[in-house]
């Protein structure tokens, strides 16, 4: 049975932690143990220089979610 786990990280390092976890799971041959890695983000449109720009913002700062 798989469950969601939350990993607390430093702010701004969520993607780096996600990549390190992915690499670590592969190197330890535990691919079947971890199903999904998620950095919770939402796409928001912002106006910059009179142009609409799509920007991804993190919804849960300092966290990476694991389904394992």
C-alpha cells in the first residue's frame, strides 16, 4: 500500500531535492518503492512589460511530496 510522505527542504531548493531523491532511488535500485515525486506548483499569469506571462509558483513552500 502506497502513502504520501512530505519532505521538508530549504526554501528554493525543492527542485534540487527532487532531482537528488530521483537519483538516489535509482542508485539504490528502489524504483518500485517510489511511485511519484511532486513539487506542488500552480501556473499563474502575471503582467510584465504589458505582456501576460505564465509563471509557475510553488503552493507549498519548503516541501517535496513523495508517493511511496
